[in-house]
């Protein structure tokens, strides 16, 4: 699955469990690949970026990695006793509403699992608490800027349920984070604030330079004391699964060479397009930029 001492450089290295999820809708019940390393890495390749993923899953599911390898993603995978997964039961009247149940857990990552690959950003995108501990977060921060999706630090398995609880080591952990991704529910859970402007400022006070907050209506970014916002305007929610993963990844990818304001608009455009089609975003930069331009024309 790739030499652990390859020494090659990438724009973004992503770390998290590759998931085998169950998606249950009113009209269908399907098994699908998932996780931030899946949705995020493919979207980043569509931006033309060099991407590597570090992941864990059961040996029997390694064939699922073929999709990302065909996209040109460098894969570093370790076999695990189980493949992580979540069963998502969607409300037929509102696809933004879902009940989530755990299906498996591939176990924790260790510092020795991290390949000798230099990256512009190290993106920690776990799906369930327990994948990444504080020592691994610290080790990655020594290498370069860390991006972190907090869902993998607040979503815990309790019996047959997934429950959200505050991250006990949040204050210490966020000191090592440059880019933090939360959704609206997580922002309130971690700060007690229902006002997103206050919530992102409180989170930023703990260390992250930029806060990326997603909700059903769109994207909010807090950077250098400024708030930037951009809407999601999809014609359908057929591609709802992977929304946050795609949004965060494409924000980071654009942010490598663009301002927070531009990266916010671009990520919201990509996410709008992704929401309309199930699976990873496989569009083009030109399509996303055309949507951005049409929005600017309408608002000017």
C-alpha cells in the first residue's frame, strides 16, 4: 500500500479511517465507501493537487482503496481487525436529518503509521473518537500546519449508538491546530454558544487560526478577526453524504494559494455541486469557478 519511507512530497496528507457505510433512504439501502479520506482526497485530486492518505481498514476491504488510487492518490493503508463504518438512516422528508449507528471501528493510529511524506497541510479527518490521540496530534503539528475535523473527537460509540460529547482535551489539543472544521451542532456543543459568530471566535481563542463551520445553509469561515460566508444552493440533496468532508478538503486545497475569503466561496461552490450528485465530487475547477462567477454577477 505504499512504502512508509517514500519521502515524496504532497500538498495535503490526510489521516483518518476509510469507511464502509450503510446509507438508508426511503427508496434504497446501499453500502458505500466513505470517510474524509475518501470524499476529501478525490475532491482534492480534482483540484490538481498532490494528495496522500493514511488509513486503516480490514484487509478484505482493501479493494475499496482502488477508487482513490485510480484518482492518483498516494495510499498508505494498514490492515485492521474491522473496517470503520456508520449506518445513516435519512429522514425521507428532510435529507439533512439522519440517525447514525456505528458499524465497526478500525482502531487507533500510531505515530509509526505516519509515512515520511512532507506535506503543505496535515489534515486529520477521523470519523469516530479514538482514531487520533493527543500525542499523535502533537507529532503531526511538529511537521507542519494541522487541519482537524472535530467530528472525530466528539463522536463516541456507546453500545449501539453514536453520541456526541465534548472533547475532554479540547483546550490542549486545539493549541496544535491551524485549521479547525466544525458543524453548527458541534460548535454549540463545544462552546455553549448558539450564535455562530461568537462560537467561532471562542474556538479561535483556543489556538486555531481559521475556523471552518458548515451547516445546511452554507459555509462560515473565521480568519484574522473576519467572518466570511457563502451559501450552499443545490438543486437537490441527492449527494448529501460527504458534504462536510468535501467542503473542508476543498477549502484547504484552495487555501494553499488563495485568501480565506476566496477559499470560502470556492469550497461552497464545490459543495453545492457535490450535494446534487451521490458519491465523491468529480467535477472540474472550471465548473466551480463558473458557479462562483454567476453568484458574483447576481449580487453585484
